[in-house]
């Protein structure tokens, strides 16, 4: 997978995951109050670049680990 594809995949995937996780955790921590959307957006915009960067850097290692696991179970 080339770097451009890896970057786009990690950006899209992490965006979706961070969206859901920050939404749920913000709700569990604060409940639905008057500034809920502001607090959720703040958490999202802090977490997403960290998750995207981590995904981009970790993806090659995760692919290799996945290939090894599959080869063990595939026989």
C-alpha cells in the first residue's frame, strides 16, 4: 500500500472511530447538557489527529501481524 493510500485510509477510518468513541465517552462523562456538542467537538478535534497519525504509523506493523495470525490459523 503506498503512502497516499495509507494516509487516506488512516484519516477516514480514524475519523469514523474517533467520532463514535468521543461521542459515547463524552455522553457517558457529561450527560446531554447545554454544552454537550461543544465538549464533544473539543474532544473529537483533539483525538482525531492523534488517532490518524497513530493509524498511519502503525498500519504496516498491524498488516504484518495480521498476515502472521492468518498464516497460523490457515495452516
